């Protein structure tokens, strides 16, 4: 029987998709809590990225977000709406899918989710704009695959 060769010695990468998720609860009425627009918890970390990766990021509302005139977006430092466009926080309700500026009902075509390449370990962050998000919760889902040998995404 022939032995299976070491993948690294053949300069190959496993390129299959992986999945990681993180639930965020907003408490913007608390100083420096996630959702506090002008606090130290804004922006907030969602996923830690190492190396170069390809990602698809979506969010599912767990409980309705509350925050009069508050906005929310997902991206990386320097491009905070690169992964999910800015949306009114109060438009993100329980059971809704958020992948762009307008959250949708509980079903959506998978073809609308964008694939993005993140280089050099730029972490995925959420940014609250305009006003506090005082309550609510979102489950963030990230499908990812490595592009570099050290490419990894984990919940922050």
C-alpha cells in the first residue's frame, strides 16, 4: 500500500470552506459596552483573521436591535462597511438575514452573499454609527477558506 504524502511537502493547501460564528449582544446603554457609539467598545471585534483568507459574512438577528437612529456595519479597520453595508440598527430584527444595507426576511438567495478576500490578517469588526444600540443580539456567521498557508479565521 502506498503511503499518503505529506501535504505541506507538496506545496498544497486545503482549500475547502470552513465555518465560524459568534453571537454579539448589544448593551450600548452601558459605558464602553458593545453598542456604545462613543465608547471604547466601538468598533467591536467579531472575528480574528490570520494571514490571507476568502470570506463570506452574514448575520442573523437573534433579538430585535434597539437604538433610535443607530446604524451598524461590518468590515475591517479602514473600511468598516466592506463586508456588510451600513444599515439602520432597528431594521435588524429577530430571524432576519443581514448581508447588505437592507435586512431581509428569514429566507434569501445564497447568491447575494458576497465573497471577499482579506489580506494580511485584517480582523473583522463591527462599527456602531450615529447613536447607541442599547439592546438586541446578532449571530455573525463567517464561511472562510485559507488563501495563504497561515490563513485562519476564529471568533474574537
